[in-house]
């Protein structure tokens, strides 16, 4: 963990490996069983982000592929359900993987939430 | 002077022409082989997408959130299938068929492997609508991917759609097979011409 002092706030960079949570990440909700996205978001990501830390998430080392359910629930729903802003997540959460398709997929889901929010703002203003 | 030149260097001229002819025919063969190989990959990728559509229709028609093992198997199988389609698309890129379907594949994967939220799962009418939407959208997306891939293939390797004389000279002249055949004829003609000059 690397720490950086900005004013009075100590911001740390925390490395997380999805493989340490589960080698077989799957499903959206806790009811879907072990390795689900909801649990990873609530128990692993949110506490660190609420402490003001930045995250570097290593996606490699799992058994096979990520399903959309896990990726959306764990990462994109940081914006939808936890109230973080798109820009904040882009700035504070970095993803690392040898598989660029996974990185592109997560970006796609984050952009999707951004578009949803922009659409909502337009609707409210209209 | 021509006779003297040909009697001294005729064999070299013939050999030179034969080498160039061989190169043109070799090049045309390479083109045809590439086309055939790319066609096999296009066929394979098409059949993978068709499988994905078929299993999506079957799975989402009978979707039940409580059948966890079945759902796990389908979601994993579909994710691996998409990854396989992606690697085939990368191979087709090597054949000059630039598919550029990454975002389409992410969307397709989401249609196949994204489960409904809990509110939808709890209301049977909403779940019915959700399942219908999944089936229709995944089929539409899959078919549009197949069309896109096949169009890109045809764009790169143009089909011969009209008789030889109809498309002459625009397409035929640029066709490597035609160039090879024409060059072969010229080489044979020159070879016999040199022979007849030397013998006379």
C-alpha cells in the first residue's frame, strides 16, 4: 500500500486482486452464491473507497472468463448503487489485466452508466 | 541484331520470363488460399454465433433464477463462447478482414450473460417481458453480427458474380488468377517464338 499526503487527507493506493476474492467470479447478487459481484462491491471495494483510498484492481488469475453480471454488479454499480460519480470512479479505480478485452468491457459498462445518468439529467431538465 | 541477341541470351530471357510468371501464379495461389482459409474461419465464427443465439433462446425461454447450477453453466459457457468468437475475429483480422466488432461482442455477451435484477425477478409479468426482450434482442444482435462478418468477408474477397466477358476489363484485368493465366500464355508464346527464331 502506497500513501500520499494531500493537505490533511492521507490517500492510499490499495492493490486488490479479484483472484483473492474468488477464482471463479460469477453472478450478481449474494443469492447467486460464492464469488458474486454484489459482495465484492460491498465488502471489498466500497470500504476502501469510503476511506478515501484509490484502488488498483488486478483482474488476472481467475479460472476462465468474467460474466457481465459480475462486472456490472461489482464495478458499474459503484455508480448506480453506491452514489459514486463516473469521473470519481475513473480517477480512483484503475484496472489491470493482460486481457485487454476485460478492460474494454468494464469501460463499456461504466460508460453505459454515464450515458444513463446523462439521459436522466436531460429528462429532468426537459 | 535481334536474332544475335536471342541466340546469345534467349535462354536467360525465357528463364526470366518463367520466373516472373511463376511469381505471378504463386501470388494468385496465395490469394486463393488466403480466401479459402478466411472463408473457413468466417463459416466457423458464423456457426458459433448461431449456436449462441440458439442456446440463448432455449435458456431465456426457460429461465428460472432458482436453477443456479443451470444458470451458472449457461453464463460460463456463453462467456467462453464470446471469447472464442473474439479470438476468431482476431484471426480474421490477420487475413485483412477488419471486423471491428469488439463493442458489438460486449453487448452480445451482456445480452447472453446478464441476469435480471431482483425487482424484475420478483414480478412474474416483468420477468416475462425481460425474458422476451432478451430472446428478441440477442437474436437480432447475433444476426446483425453474422451479417456484418459476412459482409466484411465479401468486401475483402469479392465474389465473381457475372460472366467473364460481362465484367471485362474492369474486374478481370485486376484479378490475380487472370493475370497469372495471361502471363503464362505470353511466356509460352515467347518461348516458342524464341525457339522458332533460333531454329530458322
